[in-house]
């Protein structure tokens, strides 16, 4: 390995980190609603809630009780 590769391994460099956020937490709860349009139908994610506390959340939110799916 060259000097740069050794440095990356030593520093535990991660090019694509996965940050703790509500959308990738196992406690994340939501519902899908079918929206009807003139030309097409689509699904919309609604009622996003925390499974632990039951309160409304945003997908990019985070807390200290995060557990990966």
C-alpha cells in the first residue's frame, strides 16, 4: 500500500458515511397515502412519527435513542 492508502486506513476514512437520522432508524414509523392526479397517481409519505415517543418527526432529524434498521 502507498502512503495515502495507509493514511486512509489509519484514519478510518469513509467516503460514504451513514449518519444517524430518523429515516434510517428502526423506530421510524410512517404511512403511505395515494394521491390522485389528473394524469397519474403517486404515493406520498405521511404521518411520520417516532415509534418510541409517538411525536411527529422529520426524516433528517436525529436523537440519542437512534438504532439502525
